């Protein structure tokens, strides 16, 4: 049976990995290629690279980094950030990405989801949604979680899937950076309306949070986190052991020191 | 030298890099002459069967590939490339495959127990049916590989060398003489996948 996936997320700016807490105050963490290789050897099931650069020079640097990562790391790579057009899809896919995550670009132009799904297949298009509770419902936020679009997150996700998004990354702004667990309530709401894989993001603080996630919500396919992995608070090998001890099906790697 | 057959479908960056990683010389090519001179062939593929099959026919590389397979050259299809090795596919209509392995490609929809998502996407464990097969030289049952697909090869029991359990036994790897196939992506399956590519290079 398919295993639950553990996915470290690397935010990349000017060729370096950074991570924001609640999307603010970035701090430099590590080299993307080194960090990616380390995670791959530890048993990460997939890597997500977010390009948080705005300049074209930064974008070129990111594409170079991606090529270097994809030449040395042989697990699925998802790329997001600054994906606004089919040309952006093409640029990252030919640099070694397997899946492309759209967020603000799809909010501005929802047709991008369908166009990309038709050209590259549903499995290639990941809809990443930053959502936050506003007046008793979940709103979609754009621009890295800074701008309330007023759109209902569940409606948006339903629409994205119907247009061809093959996977959903749900990042709860309410729990992001707080490290007290994933947003189970919001995730449950999303899992009950879509049949595509759902990746939980935002709020993991310890191994127990992943156990709770997969036990409480068996429909969630993957858990994504950044700083707890980057700062070594949770080691992926240990996390896989802990999940397996709790009866959750995970991929174990043959030799950790490979 | 390994020729990765380029017929305008899919992303070949990782495949070429992964072969480089295990020390194999690989070229991405759409040139029938290079295909003839190569020691081994890999037929990759993503997307829809009908579309990919048509492109392969338009380039004339299907004939070149079949000719080399008949001469005994090791050929490996990956994902949709594996599916095209079979006689036919029922993906959105009925399409003729290359006919190098008996069997047909059928949708998962309607054949899986309720509650399982389609596509079958993610890491799943291999159940090796033919542990003596040289392609599985570095691989054990229980090793996980990365799948992304909604259709699978059926009616091909005599060629199956490994399956994966997803409510049903999904054909994961096949072999018929020098013609081989993986439904999963060895180039995206970490060290296990590299082991399978290495085994292919040593056939």
C-alpha cells in the first residue's frame, strides 16, 4: 500500500534556503543542494522548492540551483513560487522539476491550472493554498499569506481540482510557525471535499504532530514542514521510525548512510 | 552507450542525470541511427497513451525501436513507455501498442476498492515475483519505488516480475526476454531506483 509522505520544504532566495516564521523575518539556513542531498539520504519522500525571489536575476539563480539539485537527487521534486504562466511551467520542468505548485499565479489567472493540466497532466499541477480563518470561514490569502483575497478556500480548492489540479497543499496560516500541530480541522474540511492527494502544511513542531495528523486524518497523504527539519529539531529518519511504531505505513530506506 | 528515446514527450532531465550518477553513458536522442548504434534503449513517457503513441509513430522511432528489440538489444520502457510495449491500451478509446509484450493497459478506475485515490501516486513497496530476474539483482521485496499513473498493465501474468499492492496487485515491472518495463519511475526512486537502472545497464 502507498506510504505516507514526509516532505521538507525549502524556500530559496538568491540561491540559498531561507525560512520565515509566520511568513516574516527570514533567516538564512543552508545551501539547497547540500540540504536536499541530506534530506534525500535521510529518507525524505519528496522535496519542495519555493522560489521566493522577485528579480529575474534571482529567478535565473533559482533555475541553476534546481538543475544542480535534480542532477544529484533522485526523488520527486516540486517547484513553486513565481509560477504565473505556462512558460514558467516549462522553465522549471525542463530544469528537473516533476511537479509545479501554483498559488498566487492561479488566483490571478485560474485558467493556468487547466492549461497546465492539459499540457503536462493533472499529476504535474499542484495547487498550493494559504488559508486562514476569517469570520467563521476559511479565506484564501495571496502574496505569501499577506493579502486576503476574500475567496472561500473550500470553494477555491474544489474549483482548482475540477480544473485539473492533481494535488493540494493546504497551508494553514493560523497554525504556520506556531509549532503546536497541523490544522486538523481545516485539513479535515478539505479532505472531505476532494479526492486528490492532500498535503498538510503549517504547524508541525514535533514528531507527535505527524503521528496525530496521519492517525486523525487517514485521508491526508503527506506532511510538509520546513524549519523543524532545517534546524534539526525533527530528524526525518527518526520521524519515519516513530510513524512506523505507530502503525503508519512509511517508506524506510535501506542504508541510512548510503 | 544507452539511448534515451526522445520523441517529444516528457521530462528526460532526471533520467539522463540518474544514469550519469551510476556511471552509465547516456544520450537523449531522436535519431534512428544513434538508436541502432546504442547498446541499450530506454523508452520514457508521460501523459496520455494515444498522444504519445502517435508521436512515436510520427517520428518513425517505433519501427527503429522494435527492430532493435527483435535483434535482442535490451530495451526498457518506463511508466507510459512501459505501457506502450504492450499490445494495446484502453486509455480513452483503444490504441494499438508496440506489441513487444503480450497484455493490455487498462484503467484503474472501476478496478480498485472504494476509497483509493486515482492516480496511484507516491511511494509503494515492490513484491518481487521473480527474485532471480537480473533486473531485480539489487532490489528486495519491500523496497519502495515512486509511482504516478492511472492505468496499468493487465493480462500479462507471464511477464510480471514485480507488483505493488494498491487494493489490487498492480503490475510494477515486466520482462519478456530482452524487453523490460517499469511502471514506476526508477529515476525518481532514490537508491532503490538507481539499483534497478544499474541492473539494466549490466544486462
